C-alpha cells in the first residue's frame, strides 16, 4: 500500500449494499487515495486480518454465521486494532454496539447523507494522530512514543514507569507525574488514583474499586475518584466516537 493511501474494508452480506457504500466513499475522496477490500462474510474479513490491516472497516451488524457485533467482540478480545463503523438500520442495537467501542455507527438509510461527515471526522483524526507523539528522556535514552500506544503510567516519586503496548518492560522516565498529567490531560488519560494515569483506550471493565485493562492487568481506583473515573471514561467514549443519527 502506498504511504498516503488508505485501505478500507467493506463487510456486508448484501453485495449491492457493499457496492453503494464503495461508490459513495470513493466519491468523497474524488481520487485514488483510497483502496477497498470487499467481503460478504465476517469470517472472510476476519481471516484476511492475518495478512492485512485496514485503516477503517465499515461493518454490517446482521449477517449470517457471524454478526458484526460478535465479530467486533472477537477482534477486541484478540486486541486487533481495527477501527469499525457499524452500518445498520438496527438502531435498537446501538447500545449493544457501544460495548465493542466502535469508531462510529451510521444507519444504512442515511448512508449517503452521513458518510461525508464521518469521513471528515476520520481525516481530522488522522491529522491529529500525526501530532500525538510524546518525546521523553528514559533509562534507554530519548524515546518518541505514540500516545495511543501508552497503556498507563505508574508513579514512583520522581521516576515514572511508562507501560507501552507490545512491550514487556516499561520505560523509566525521570519526571514527575504532575508534569505528565499536564502533557496528557487532553489526550484521553484518566487519573484513576494517586500515582496512576491510564489511557482510556485500554480500559476493558470498570468495577467499583479497580479497572481491568485489555491485557487483563488490573489497576486500583481511589474511592474518592470512583465516580469521576466512570464519568470521565464515558465522556471520552462519547467525545471520541463518531456516532451519526
């Protein structure tokens, strides 16, 4: 794939619907910046992920064999980072779909009118992500970390342990937690208790006194921060998702 080319997946058991989605998305870009992989079953799409990563996946919910929500839950369990936009008329399943943390939800009957708005948000997020780099002085020298890859930060007075996705050991940073909080306060991080800053993207379950992360690690929640942690998490979900109705 070209450096600046976007690769989208369309997953719908109705071939005609898939063609309409493809034509409307291609019309938005008006050039060859985007390529498409079209699937008529969730299983075929899932199998393709062993060889490909898609920048954005448009996923039907009601499909034979495996429905879209079941597929998304499987991807989350396996920590496959695919951005999913559900395309469905099943408005009654919106809240069920939210449990899988999709990028968005668009009704099929409003696809043509809504897709421009969703894609504008997506392109704006791409531009933002290019700026989401945090440069830190660590025990291994200067490191440039994509903020999305930081799972959580644990304070040890003036030394902070920065746990990063797909890395077994943390980076050790000579900095105060308050300095990192200032840098990350608007980047999706939650101060769930004294000494811990967690990226909302990696939270799987929020219980009354602890968090379960996607890697099954657990982090405590301070009693005085319990309600605030839940509220901040839900606000981030609403803010980051592209839910179109």
